[in-house]
C-alpha cells in the first residue's frame, strides 16, 4: 500500500469517482450498524420492508444490498482501464504494468486476509473478503486488457460456464447439491482451502464468476475511453446492461439457475452486472455529459480513498473505534436524557461523520492511498 500526493484533474471521469464514492458511503454507514438499528426500529411499519433492502438476501432472491459488492468490483475494472490507458500513454511497457498489477493484487490479497485474520479466539485464515476476491479478478482483467472485446467477453462467459460446471457436475459426496446452502461445491472448496465452511453461506470461489464483473467494468471503461460519439458509448452500455438483465432473470424465472448472491450464481452475476452497466451509463450521461457536477464533493472525498476507508471501518472501526465512539456519545446523550433508540442512531452518524472527516483531512493534504 502506498500514498500518492496528487491534484484532481478536470478530465477525470467524475461519474466513476461518484459511483465509487456512493458505494463507499453506503458501506461506511452499514459498518456503523445504522441500517440494522433502523431495521429493528422500523419493525411493524412499511419502512421495515424498505430497510430490508439494505441487508443481503438470505439465499434465493435479490435485494439492493446484493448489488454493492458487484458494483465495487465493476468500478474497479473501469478504473483499471483508465489507469492502464494512462500508463501506456506515459510509455510504460507491458512488463512494467505487470509488476504494478502483481503488487496491487498482492496488497489487496494481504489486506483482505488481514481483515478476517484476528478473531476473539485467535488468528484465522479466511478468503471471503471482497479484497481477496478483487485481487484475483483485477489480475485477470489486467492480463486480458489488450485482447479484443469479443475475446474479453468470451473469457467472462467462460468463467460463468466454468462455475456452472463445477457446481453441477463434480458430484462430490455431501456437496453435490449445486444451489443448496452448506451442500454445494463452493462449500467443499472452502474445506480444501481453509478447512472450514462459512455458516452464512459465502464461498471463496466466488472470485471465479465475479471475475466477469471486473472484466465487464474494464470493457465499459475502454468504451468510455473510445473517441467515438457519446451517443454510441451510451447505446452500447445500455444495450449490454439490458441483455445481461434479461439473460439473468430468464435463467432464474425458468428455474435453470437461481439468483443467489452468496455463491455468485451465473444468473446473479448477469443481473447484477446488468444493473452496474446501466448505473454507469446513467451516471456518465448525467454527470459527465450533461455536466451536473455540483454537490459531488461529499461522495468524491470518501471515494478517493476507498481502500483506506474500507480497511479503516472493517478493521479499526469494527474492533475498537465504533465501540469507543458509542461509549462517548451514548454517555453524553444519556446525561441530557435523549431516548436510547435516538441516541443509537446519532452515535452511528457520529461514527460516519468522523470517518468522513478523516477522508476529508487526507483529501485536503492530497494524500491518496492506493493498492
């Protein structure tokens, strides 16, 4: 992990920066337990159904929160396209870019493992963090960056087909039910890789199918970098997004492959990838084409240090910072007799405000952490 001191350039793709910042704001708020507390407090009201959208679906189905990780991995691919384009324009060779890519993937893998490494009962080796997944998918996207669009598309589809084959046709005793929690091929691979199974249903080999997210993000970035007319870029992104959505939902409705986020089924990857493509198309049109760039700073500031703030609230926040802030703010509000349920929400927002303030400090100092 290194820091860069840099100025924001006027030709940045602000829609990408905003999308990254929006995702990080949502993740940071989730890390404060704000959504969970709001869900509990909304029990018995129509708002309860709304707040459930900020939780992962238990198994078969799709909620808004299931799109956050795909969005994170998708925009990483888009950012990769812009980064590599700049590197090659500056005269870096493929070998030099490869070294940078390997270092980046190595750091992402390290931080992803470290995120889950320290437990109350000791050290643990786990591969379920999004950063460990991203370390693989970004490297794959890098390796095929110079290939034709058709070849890149075929590789992404190949990862989806490989996943289907592994889940359906390996026939390992006890793990031969492809879409059943705790009894699928992904659970078996977790036993091989980590000697444990995630009780929540998550599997480490999600990095295989979700490589498509990063590849599609990279392809979208190359489309936006193209010098052709804006209308053509938007048309390509929208058509691709609609095709992904239709394909994924048809697989689910036809009872061929259910939409299951926790094992990243092909239908889930297609549907979530489709939403990512449409979101990027909309934001590119709204922000970069129509020039609606006011009031973006709140999101850009936290998005510019996305890896740093993710590690902060996942490691420091979860293990110490959140509890400390809750103790201080809760004690102060108890002195003025603020009701407990309101005090909890204020404490959550205080945690987020302090984390945003930390990002603002780094932003003002022009310090940006990069893997």
